[in-house]
C-alpha cells in the first residue's frame, strides 16, 4: 500500500501544550525505547510541522488546516484541497525573510489532482493568523493520472531558493521520473518571488538543466515518491526519503544537483525495470547516485512499509547531535546514522520500535527534533535531540 496519508485517524483526547509542559515527562511513546515526551495531541491527520524562525511550531493537517501548537488556527485552505487517497495539504515552508515580508508557501493538491505551490502572507494585524484574502499561485504541476505519489515536501535552503519534492504521478509508471521533459518524480528548485509580468516564478541560472535538454526547474530526478526531505542546518546537504515500490525503501543524500536517483530502473540499489537485468538483483558498478541507505520490507512492515525521511540533529551537547534520524510508517521503527556516514561504515542503529504511524519528523527553530504520529494525531518531542 505504502500510503502515508490513508491510515485511519485513531483519535485521541486533546492535550494542551501547557498541561504537556507541566506534566511529568513521559519516558517513551508506546512501544518505544527512544525517550520522548508528548508535546500535544488532538490533531486530525497531522502530516508535517515546521517553524517560522521563532519559537512557534506550525502543524499541517491533511484536510487543509495549519494550526499553531498551543492553540489557534493559522491557515484554513480546506475548501481548496482534495483529500482523496494521498492528496491533501502536504507541505509548508516559511520564507527566509518571513520576519520582514510575512510570506510563506504551501504545497497542496486540488480537486483535479494537480499539485499547487502557492504563496500566502501573514495578516498585518495578527501574527498568528494568515491573511485570508491573499494567495498567489507560484506553480501548477499537472498530476491527473492517479491520486497518489504527490510528494509533498517544500523547503528553503541557505541559497534562498525553494526546493519542491514531487512524486512520479502514481498509476501506470510510464517512465515519468526518468524524463526531464516533465516535473513529476523530481526535486525542483525555483525562485518563488514574483518575477513580474505573467511569470509565476523564475528558475535559478545555476539549475543543472538551464540551457540544456530538460525542464529548467529540475534540480534532481528519478524519484518515486519523495515524501519527506530536509536540509542539514549545518552543512546544508539535502536528505530525502523516497518511498519504494514493493521491496526496498531508500534514503538519498546530496549533493543532488543534476543527479538521477534511479526510479524506475532501480528500486533502492536493486534492478526494477532495467533493460536486460534481473529484477531484484543488486546493482553495483553500472549504477549512479545509489541511495545512501536502503532497507527491505522485512525490516519495515510488509505492504505498509513507507520510508519517512527525517533530519540531522545539530543541537550541541544532545546525544543525537550529528546523526540523521528517519523512520518507517508501517512498522513504526526509527533509525539513525551519522550525517557523514560512508559505505563500509557500521550500519544504521535502530533507536526505537514504536506503535506509531509515523507520518513525519520535524525540526524546531532551536534544532529540537519531533516525530509526528499521524494516526493518533500526536506530536512527540525526541528528548535525545
């Protein structure tokens, strides 16, 4: 199945952030050996959480709401969003200059299935509410073949450009991820600020296919469904978890500029639809841009396995400092590896085997890491981060 958005909402009693802060720390989430503390519950299919460069945390719900941890709805685009299957409000990124320009960006799917990247703005009178009357479309990506494999992550890096993760479109594969003629199955890199005239965005001149064969917005290609990515706040290296087809899940690490990451010729490090190759056979010398980490579904959980990319912990003095954390939706397992991990180094460390439906990890402005149990509607703080 590998559908991080279709796990039924189990429902929990809402816990206020004040009560969570005053309560005795919960040593671990259910079934987990990794010390965590419940931050807040009561969300309806929370898919993502991020910050705006301050102490606030913003939770993205699939149905189209963005809520501030501790109370209050920041944004409501539920009337614009299709929630069929893997569709929904999938991503949120605040502009690096948000404190001065009030701009932020959302990644959502509309009724016809197309992926929309839109620019929004905070209210001039209330910093905890978005301006309901301002929305500018930055990008429309045609995605009508199936309601899954939308990707969903967006984020800025230190270069000031917006990176966008887009799935391969689902349904019959059709080599879309391999083609540089469309935007599906890609990591995109754009300047979202209004370039003037009829243009909705501009393509940085340093993008790999500017002036060459291929769409100018493409940064990297060959992804099946890059559900959650992140940029290391120290090194600015990009990491992505790319959901596998039937046997292998993978974690990809930058530098990514211009690289092909294999799908659908490869699934993980193994042949999938490679001409004159046996499906499932390990690919070695003829392969480029292999994932840094792969795991078989036996290490995840049968058909519900779906890798969930995380973050590199960079809080000085934290036990997890310098390690990248990621997990699996189906099994609830959480692993870490050193951020500078190289082939031949000791393998990933299993940090926890939880009962969670892990939809996403999150990072606060202070570098604190969190895990989102989307099925239970809960946000958990990772104490070691």
